C-alpha cells in the first residue's frame, strides 16, 4: 500500500480491522488525563467483603429490635382488647436492652477505624489530588 494520509475514524462503527501505518493495531494504549489508581486484589477483596464485625452484629440486633418492638406493640394492643393477655415489663426491658446494644455496635463501627474505610479514604485522596 502506498503512503496514505491519516484518516479520521471517530464516531464510526468499525466492523473490520483498521490499518494504522500499514499494520493492524492489536493492543492500543488508552490515554487518560490522570494517573490511574492501581487496585490490588487484596484491597478489592476488602472493599467488597470488608464490613466490620460490629456492623454485622448491629444489623443482626436491628432485626431483633424490630421483632421485639412489633411483639411489644402487639401485646400492648392485645392487653387493651383482652384482659387475659398480659403485657409484662420484661418485654420493654428486652426491647430497650437490644436497642442499646444496637446503638453501641453502630457507634463502635462508626468510631473505630477499619481496613475498608482506610482503603476508601486512600482511593478518595488519590482522585482528589490528581
């Protein structure tokens, strides 16, 4: 092929190989305006599965708190309708204790640093500074 002037292929749907300077380009380099963040597999795994144990525990206790609240409310309404149904104080205490434990677990998760939040902070800093 004789020397041809460069052609513009932007905005086209290419269905066959394109020759660049007489050769097919098989692995072109992509240029981006900033340095990419190279994410290691370990960090990726921590981002996907890195929730703290306190958050998992708090979410589990949240389910118990919701269940205890529904049970307490149902028993309160039932005791107003039927005198045979007793509304007992331990149900309120169980709800309040579970609520307190849940709040403590969420607070520990929020204030204690963990690997996942550290990685996210590092990635954010990378993109803010570049």
